[in-house]
C-alpha cells in the first residue's frame, strides 16, 4: 500500500527531475561547439539516470550510404579509457544501428542475455578490451521535429547508487534495469538533444557558408589587385596572432584587454575583408606600378618618335629649300662643294638636327627616370619643367606640347607613383569597405566587423584616414590590424614597384611610427617581443 509519505517522496523526486530537465534544456541552448554539446547531452543523461557509461552516435549522410559516427563516449568506472572517433556501418546488427534504422528505442535489462530471434547484438569486444561488463542498456533515437533521424543516445549500466564503481565481479549487485519512466524522460531529453544538435549543424552550416563567402570575397579582391595576392590572409593571420598575444598580457595598459573566441573570429573576418572596398577602385589605379600608365607611356613614346621624325623632316625641308634657292652656284662649282658657304649651311642644318635629336633623347631618358616610383630629386624635377615647355609639330602641322599637362602632373609626383587624385581613389577603398560590410546582417557576436575594418588606416595622432580619428576613438582591434597591415605591406615581396624589406627593417619602421604617435606603442612592442611575424614564417636576421 502506497502511503502519503511515499507519494510525496515520489512527487518530490519527479519535480526535482523536471527541474533538472529544464536546467538541461537551458544548458543545451547555450552550447555552441558540437563536441561540447554532445558531451553535455551524454553527461546530463547519465546524471539523471545514474548511468555508469554511455555514448552518442550521429548519422553521417555524406557518403554513398549513411554511416554511424561514434562521436562521444564516457565511463565513470573506467575514466582513463582512451576514446577515438569511429565511422561504423549503419546496419541492424548493432544496438545503435537497429535504433537508428527503426526509430524505436531499446531497453535491455541485460545486453548479454538478449531475446531469441533479434537481429541486433552487443559488440563485446569493447568490454573485453577494457575489462568491463555491460549489463543494462537504454538506446534511444534522437529525432528532430520532422521525425528525421539525427543520432542515437546510448546509456549503459543504470546504477543503484550514483557513486558505485562497476566491475566485472559486482555488476549484478550494483546495477539495475532502466525503468519505463526513465525511458520516457530520456526519450524527451533525446528529442530535445536532437533539436539542439540540428541547431548546431545549422549554425555550423551558416558559418561554413559565410567562410566560403569571405574566401570568395578575398579572391575577388586579389583578382582586382593581383600584385597584393595573399595580403588579406597574411594580415588576418598577423592580426589574430597579435590579438591572442594581447590576451596573455598580465601587466601594463594591455592587461585589462581580453578577446573571447567570438571576438577573435570577429577580428579575423574584419582583417580578411579590410580591403574589399578595392572592388570599387579603378583597376588601372590598383595595378599601377609606375607614374605613367603603360598605355600612356606607349603614347608618349610614339609622340617622341613623331617629334624625332618631324625634326628630320624639317631638316630635309630646310636643305631642299636651300638647294632650290641656290641651284646655279652648286652647278658651277662642283669641285668646291666641301668649302662653299652654301655647303656649310647644309652642315649646320645637320649639326642642328643632331643636337636637337640628342636633346630629345636626353628628355626621353629623363622621362623614363622620372617615371620610376622613387623620390624625385631636384635636378630631374627642374629638367621636367623644361620638358613641359617643349613642343613639336604634329602631323596636322600644329605645334603641340610633347608632354600633356596630365602626364606632367603624374611625372612630377615627388614620392611614390600616385597623384593626389589617384591617392584619394585608393584611400576611398576604406569607405567602400565599410559601406559594403555594414549591409551584411551580422550576428551579435560579429556586429563590429564593419567598424573594425573601417579604422585600420586611422592613426593615433589623427592624421590617418578616412575620418582622422584619434587614439581614444579608434577600436583597439583596428589598432592591432593597422600594425599587421603595415608590416605586411613593408615585407611583402610580391609588389612589382618595390622589394620587400627584411623583418628587422620593417620592425624599425613600425617603432618609428609608434614614436611619432601613429601606432600603438604597447602593441608594436608586443608584436616585436612575442615575434608575431613568426606566423608568416618570418624571423629576425642575424
């Protein structure tokens, strides 16, 4: 006869169990990594049933035929047992396979003593390998809301006392069968676990999809600007590594800063996409290696050739006019052609042509020298000013400047190879990047990706672009990325207009920039001290 006391005790136990299930549901919803989620499912299932051991299997549909993935295993009595993930055939011969294929649970009082005629059996080889004895087993299907099979939850040896250690000798005394009540409770938990696993798979699929999108975006950037191939990945590697090093700092101004795994992922995405705005920059400017564009230089070269032929034609015309104006004198004195005044005029015309041609060739050499993206010295600068005044007679007979005003503007750039307008076009990529990234519906954990990428060209003293922010306004993640971006730009050897600098020289420039209050001094010091550049395979030279 059941007394009121017994009823109250059962009610209290079941109320406690319901509270445990609610707590488990909350825990499942907060687990993000699949391995953590599966371990949590198994741990909580064992706790509420006092199970000594258990395992979780997932259905793998990636091959020609579905398989069982043996993902997680736990054993209280044999905690040191090594476990490795296995791929098993999905057949009704195994307990998990039978449940996965039929969708019906198995509640076995003794897995060594199965009913006659069943297709499934326990694989005892695992027991033998660890000197264990499996007795009571509860195998449950994990199905989503659509009834699709996600996996199988298997619990082993339901103990009389949760702290009992199961051995081959005492298994019959310390274990008991699983009750129908426990089976129903665990079936509910298994269904909830299946939904959590499916949600996790969906999250992983979304992340893989976004990873693919990011990689495709980087590929687009590199297609537009092939001379910086690999730059985005290298900057991402350096930025992430420096961010991880910041996490380990225990003293100083960087000590309070800590980036979670999601924030590190946020930094990585921002670094990978920091140059995406280059898709809006004209390709000719992106790939420009000298001051004049290749087509411009070719046009100028043809113009110089035309000017040379014009000089030769004008010389020939002058000779012809002179000869036609003095025909009798030449005919009456053939023996004195080498000393007559008229012949001297012809020689003077030849000399003038030689001098003019030499001057034209000299200007061409000056132009080629000025076209290189180096610091323009004062002497070539003045000679370019002379060249700007040089005119030639075009095929239509009109005198025109040998070098146009636009070409001269490009040639007299004092440093580098970009005019101010071209430099502004390049710098506009940061704004284009931000405008593009802010259109993406980022998750809460990644919502700062646009802002971080937006600030990677800002300087601590306010001289950066595009907003001219100062230190307090620039996200620390952007300050980290700025160092990575500059270091890679200095050391990259894939740019046709410059050679990559050695690591030591690049570090010297970074420290100078920090001293000029352009870069974060503490971050630059950490970059050097922890040798973050090792992530690219770089090392300090002796």
